C-alpha cells in the first residue's frame, strides 16, 4: 500500500497543497496548529471518508473558505495497492438546507461515484494518536468505533452490513416509540427483528473473529514492550452473548477466556432473534432497542485486571500501543498489503525505551508519516533514513525548521 500523491483544497489548515509522498518514513516537524495533524487527518480520511478529529465534516472545510458563498473542500489522492493505481477524490460542500448550511459529501474512485461504504478497502492506514488511550479508558462507543473502523478497512462487506444495521436500528427504534401506547400491534416489530438479527449476527461473528486474531498478535507485542513484565488479553463483551451461561451455573469470571469463533452465524442469528423477543417489554418501556451489536464492548486486561478500571496511565498507553501495532500486522494478514502508518505526536507520550521499540517497528514499513514539534524526539539513525519536512502556516517544505 502506497500513497503516491495527495492534493488538498480548503481542507483544514491548507488552502492549497499539492505534494508527492515518498516511500519509507517521513517526519513532519513544526509548531502546533501549523498543519501537521491536518495532513495526517486528510490521509486517514481517505480510508473511509470519516473524520478522526472532527465531530462534523463541516469542521474539515477551511474556516476562511466557509465564509464564501460556495464553501467547499476537496481531497484528491493517487494510491497504489495490489500493483494497481487508483484515484480517490472526496468533495465536501456546504449547502443551504432549511435555512442552515449543511455539509454534503461526494466520493469518486477512478472518476466513478461511490457510497461511503464502497470506499472501504480501497486505501488502508493505521493512525496513532496521543488520545488513543481513551479507547482503553473511555466509553464503549470509543471501542466500538475503533473496532469498526479497523474491520471496515479489512472487509468491505462489513462496511455495508454495518451501514444497513444502523438503518435497521433507527427504523426499529422509531417503531418502538410509536407502539409504546398500542402494544397490541407489536407484530409489526417481527420484520425488523428478523432484519436486525440477520445483520447483527454477521457483525457479532466478524467482531469475535477479529478480536480473537488481533489478541493473538497483540499478546507477544505487549510482552516485548514490557520486557516480559505484562501480558495482554482482549475480551469481547457482546450485548447479545451467544455463549450464555447455563441455567443454575455461576457466571464465569471476567478473566476466563471464551471462544465465540466456533459458533456459526446461523446459531447467532437464531439466538439474537430469540433474545430480542424476550426483551420486547423492556424495549417498549424504554422506547429503544436494548440488545444488539450497537451496544457491544470489549475490554483489555493484563494479568486478569481490567485496564479500563484499574490500569495506570502508563500501562494503558503501552496496551494501546500493542493493540495498534497488532492492527498493522492484522491488516497486512487480512489484505496482503502493509497499511500506511500515521503517527501524530505519539513519541512525546512515550519513554525512551518505548520510543525506541516503536521506531524499530516502523522502519520496515513501506510508508509512514510521523509528526513532532521537536525533531530531537527521533534518534539520529532514524532521521538519517527518513525524509524530514517543515510545516508552517499551512505550507510544507523539505528540510528541518531553521534553527
């Protein structure tokens, strides 16, 4: 996987940027708010047209351009995968709708219009951010978004299923609210139950398999990063669990490994459908769908301890680093291509040993882009193998900043 060229117009800090991206490692050096992170965000946006730093696509359009009557942003990239060169173009425009300017997105691959979910798998990247520790420590939604964004890059069909599932949950929730006062019509839910359980079973099985495979890769990386002092387990916590505890048996402790990959998709579908019907009265009372992949979670454990609850900041950073490094190898195994690596000010968060370990793992990558405010974060030997660019006020120039 290579990103040969990227062109930006009115994207974040960049009014205009046209640049070739070299293979190997590239270091972007500059002060804060100059455009380093904006370039990484633009590159990662190509993976699925979903912003990593913004809550709305509107925020991606350059703030000066937003004042124009026809506000827009445009990304164009030439990418290479499986010995094939493709052109990805994403256009964002602000359009007047009901008295409000709302963003509209258009995606083209080789000149043909595509839906967001059809972009999946065209270009793959792994993004390292200082705030990634929130995947360990934050809400279940953070972990679901991380898992979904990883799976979407490896399996375009997962993107389609996830999109369809979200629409079914929205339709089902609307119907639940409408039926709250006339529950005798609840047979109307049967169709949506079938749809939700069919799509949900596909998501559950894909997530269970992905986490099982990623754990296999992440565990030895965690041991290496901690000099064999800590291990790492990943536990999938599905809202509907196909491995239910038999009646009369005590729940298994959280550190007991469960393998859900042996359960067929059809078994999961039937079990989720039955669970939906058992939860119906509770759902009428609450007016929302209470069970399904949209409420899934997973946890990271070390020596049987849930890091979200009891891990130190340092432990959680190391676990997240192991997870991200495992993501690289997992995507390579799944797709046959090494993803582009994007690291945003990550080295500043690590001690010297972790820095050395991370840079050693980056060296074999076909392409990596790293940002830093201070070039001294990188060992001289790494700098000699990398391209160094200076970023200032939305412009990029070869060479380090003037001292």
